[in-house]
C-alpha cells in the first residue's frame, strides 16, 4: 500500500507528459531556405512568415539563412530534406545551381514552394512572388509618363545575374523602353542587388561626362546608392532615380520617395505571410495555382504618403497582432502551467481520496483489532488474577511448608545438641574402654555434627530469605581462624591420603569478620572440596594478604571433578547442582556462602580448570562496616569438644570383635561412597563375611575380580548410579548369579520399581536397621544354598529348569551339555571348558563354586560318576568299559573315586543292583 501512492502520482505525470508529446507529433514542420538576411526586404519577409506561422500553434517554422552562399544554401536544403519536413519553402540565391536540390526535395515527397526568385524550369509544387516582368514594365512606364523631355537618356542598374528577378525586371523594362524612340538606355551596370556593387561603376560613367536623365535600378538599395554617387558629384538634381521594392520604414523606398531621393519605386511585396498560407494549403491538399502572382504598383510622390500610411497601419496592426500573439502565448503558458497544476491537483486529490478511504478502512480495522485486543486483554487480566491468586495460595502454602520445615529443623536442633553434648561425656568412658568404642563415638559425633550443620544451613537459608541476619564482625586473626577450621578436616585428609595444606603470607593479619558466618563459609567450601576430590588428591587453602592494598584473598583450591564451564555462572544460585555431581547435595551451601561473604562487603569468585578454586576477597580494617555491625569478641580458642586425634584412633579397620578366622566365609562387595557408612558396615560385617569395598569408581573391575557372594550397592554414586551398576552385573554371565541388595536414601515408589527392574534382589531404604540388613543377607545366602543343594544332589538329572534366572539356566545348560559331550574324553580339562564358555578359568571356578558350592573339577567328576553309576545299573558293560566310557583314565582311578563318592566299589555296587 505504501508504494501505491507515489506510483500513482508518477503515472499521472507521465500521462500528462505523454499528452503534450502527442501534440508535438501533430505539428506541421515548414522549412524555409532564405537566400540571405542582410537587408530589410529579407528581414521583412522573414518577419511576415514568422508572424503568420505564429498565428497557428501547430506550425513549426524552421528558417535557414544561406547568407549569399549558393553551396551553403544547397547543404541547408539537403539538411532540411533529411529533417523530414512537411513543406519546403525556398528563395534561391541563383536559379540554376539551386534547381537540382529542389528536385531532390520533390523526389523525397516533400512539396516545394519557391518564393521571390525562381529555379529553372517549372520543377516545383508552386511559385509565389510578384511578376518581375511587370515590375520592369511599370518602372519604364513611370519614366516615360513622368518625363516631358524630348529625349530621355537612361542607365539600367541590374540585379545579380542568374537570379530570375534581375533577368525578368530587365526584360520588362526594355520591352517598354524600346517602344519609345525618345528613350534610350545609354549604359547598363551589372550589380548584385547591393549598392556597393554599382557605385564605383557609376562614378566612372558619370565622370566620363555621360549625360543621364534617369537611372533605373532593380532595387531601392542600388537606386539610393546611385543617388548618393550623383549627390557626391553634384548631379543629383539633374538625374531622376527609380528603384524597386517600395519598403516602408526610415530606410525604405517609400521614405526615399518622400524625401525626394527617388522619383518613384515599384512595389515588390515579400509575400512572407502568403507563403505560409500557401504552404498550409498545399499540406491540406487544397487546389492551388502553380504560379501565384503578388500584385505590384508604382509608388511616387502622388501616392507615397498614402502608401506609407497604409504600410504604417499595416505595421501597427501587425504590432497589435504580435502583442496579441504574445498575450496569447503568455496565456498559453499560464494555461499550460495551470493545466499541469490542475492535473497535479487531480492526482493529489486522488491520492488524498485513496488515503482517506484507506484511513477509514484502517480506522475500522484498528477498531476491530482493538476490540479483539480488549477481549484478549480481559482474558489475560482474568488469567493474571487467577495466577496471582494461585501464586498467593502457593506462596502461602510454601510459607506454611517452610514454616513447618523451619519449625521441624528447630525441633531437630535440640535433640542433636543433646546428642552432641552426651557424646562429650560418653567419649570419656569410651576413651577408657578402648579404640572400638571410641571409633563408634567419633562416628556418632561427626555425623551428628554434620546433621546439625545441614539443619543450620536450612535455617540460615530461611533467615537470608527473610533478611534477618545481623552481621557481628569482630577483630579476628585470619590465620588462626583458618587453622582452627582447617584442623577439622585433617583427619579425613589423612585417611584419604589427600595432600591438604594451609598457607599464609601474613600469619599476623587481623580482619573483621563475623566468625559464625565465616565459619560456615569455610566449612561449606572445605566440605565441597573434600566431597569432590578423589583419594590421593590435593586441597589447598591459601591466604594472600595484598600488603600494599586494602584487601586479603583466601582461596580454596581442590583437584576434584570441577564444574562444567557452561554452568560456572550458576554455582552461587540457590539449589544449583552441577550436571557432573552425582552426590547428594542440597544446593544451598554455595548460595549461603556468597550471601555471607557479601554481607562482609566482600566477594566470592570461582574458577574451574583442573579442579575448582573458590576465592573469597575481604576488605581489611573495619571502615566498610557500620558501627552497629562491630562487636568485641575474645581471641580465638580451640573450641573442639572431643579430641579424636589420639594415635590409636587413626585406623579405619578397627574391629568390634576378632574376626572368625579359619572358617571359609562368604564374600560381600559393599559399593558406597560415604566413607563413614562403608567403614561402619565393613567393621560390623567383617566378623562373619569377607568384605570388599568400592566407592563406585572401580565397581565393575572389583565385581568381576572378586565375584562376591552378595553385593550391597548405594544409588547415588560418583560414576554410574546403583541402578546402572546392578543392571550391568545382572546381565553379565560372570556376575549374574550374585544376589544384590540396593541400599538407598531414595524411598519413593518409582525408585523402588527401578531397583527391581534393574534386577536387584532386595531394596532397603536408609535409614535401615542393621539387624534387618544382616537378616536380609542371611536369607539371600540361604536361598542360594538351597539352590546349590538342588544342583549338587541332582547333578545327573539336571535338565533345563526355572529355579535360576534365565542367565543361570542358560549357563548350567551350556555347562552340562559341554561336559556330557566330552564325557568319554579323559583329556578334557577345566581350561577347555572355560574356553568353550568364553570366560576365564578363575571366573568359571568362582561362578560354579558360588552356584553349586563345589569346585568345577569336583562338579565334572560328580557328573562322570553319576553317569558311571547309571551305566552300571542299566547296562552289561564291564567296569573297565564303564570307566573309559565316562572319561576316567584308568579303571583303578575310577574305582577309587567311585568308592570315595558312594562308599562302595563299582564291582560290589554292580552285584548289589543286579
Ligand atoms: C532583396 C532583394 C530585393 C529585390 C529582390 C530580388 O534581397 O535584393 O531588393 O527586389 O531581392 O530577388
């Protein structure tokens, strides 16, 4: 729509322009080849033509001036022919040379009007001009009639030879003169129409003393020139002069007659206006005469005034006409500009009209849209109100929940505090009782402490949200403060062989910190570092005092798993949990740390390239705190309640009772990344079981290497989760038979189902009762035992059964068919069997031992003996034949083995059954 109006406008302008161009096309093109324009007669001819042409706006008059140059005139006519004229008007300088080019114009289909002077022959469309023979005759008649002398002596001054007026005027003049004997032409002067061409010749003649009464010149200019010569010689009163043209105006022939310079002049009209009229007639195909003769007359002292007056009148009228034409022209210009203006106005009007229509349409469209928008708006308002209401309700319910959790957390604090203070007194007794008790006390202490910190975090989060924290900064030695907290993690570092260091470039530096809050920051950053740093890793706290500046930086750097680069900006957001973090995390610790540091006007930053580095920057001095935020506190003291660092407590492998050595024990693989819990379970269970531990990073290697009797597996583990591990082990032939117990804090239905789907045999949720765990292990082992009994007591009839899972059934089937196939081959070894089953000899041994309770070689031997027993019962083969048939290398070895197994020799057995 936008581009529509300008294009409409352009169209209208083009339309108006094209109209004016059409008019141009209709114009009549008249070309006029003028012989010369250096005299008044020619100028008057041109003026008359132009005036006549200007009366008709359709005429386009093109005038070319040959300036007395015949060649030039020919070229100009050729040019006009090429310019596709409608009519050509020619006034030839001379007749002969111009005749061919006039013929060319006719040949090109252009009508030719010859004026004033003629071409040779009659090859033109029409001729216009006065009858020059008549002009000559009139001049002679005037001389004769006005003269009373007895004899008249004449000089004839001729026009340019070769031009028709000169020839014809001379001819007409002589015709009359010759009729009168008293008149005699005494001399002839050849001129070229201009006075300069005759004056010298006339001087010579007159100076010779030739007596002259009358001089006839072919035009007024030469006649006046002759008078000038006579005047100079003082003869002007004795000679009369007569010319041709009879032009009005101060230099014209009429004025010369009036002045007495000329006796008379013969009117020779230019016919300029007539020529244009005739040209139009030719174009309009009107019938015209070939020769159009203009009238001529004698002007002498009798009629000079009248003629002059008439010419003046004519001139006045012409001037008037010219004025009117000028006025018309101006009107035309005005009209054309007004016309254009009108067109533009119409175009603009159209545009305005279209715009108005469009605007009206737009107004309606906008109104419609507005109504729709209003409706949508109303809907949105209603929805927003609903959302606000729901949000309000959610907020209230959240508030209620949070209040509930906060209340509950507060409730937890008291019992935990009681537990912690009780531990203090119990630790005294435990210390006397020995290491076993002390270790359990430490476990209770550490975990109660952890619980207390977690609950405090929850309460702090609520407090931060409600902006209820009041900072209480006190002057604190930063290194001593850091050292105190550093020590709390030293034992764990030692146990896990972590390179754990604290360093400072200024151990005497005091800063103003809220010890309680900063303690939480330190604890949080260190707990994270220990949580994500593997055993044998590195954790470093570095205090860097910018001695010349006003800040101190404390960095906590670990060699842990790090934080993915794209998540680094989110670490301090509440509830953030890194995508690579498979551990239990509340996600509020770092958020709180940031809030606490910022309450100190400090900042906390994180970098993670290899491991993670948190840097806390604090201002030195106290100027950045309000007065109300500063308190005075005692210097730091070691606040630890119980010292667990006594040398006899450093070993995790403490024993509650001495393990029952000698007896072959079932093995258990515990997969748990909480070191405390795994050590606790190990120490409790190792009395009865052989315990293997994995923190989840090496679980598959351990499981395939040990092939344990039972697997205890946590869910949230650093590498693969418990479900994935369980699924892999249950699908692998080497471990598929192992009963698996999943131990987890996830107690929802979905997780339980997922556990069962992954193939787990049992799903126990934390906190679990130790005795239930022990009972569960025992009953799983008992079930396994029952199956073993089934296998070992039915060895000879083991057929496909559902007693085991599919994997096991498949395994036993394969095993049995391989043994039966090679029953007669005494060289068939356990290695051959393992190879055929695509597992190692040790794995085969462990798998069979786990499933059947006996070694693989005993299992093969039992099948051989069972087969031999049945052959003795059902066939008449000799004992030796039975021995070879069932793969025994010698009958003697067979007898010994048979007796060992069945308590009787094969021969005795044959007798008892036959
Ligand atoms: C003008 C003129 C006239 C004369 C005519 C003859 O150029 O010389 O004086 O009458 O031409 O063609």
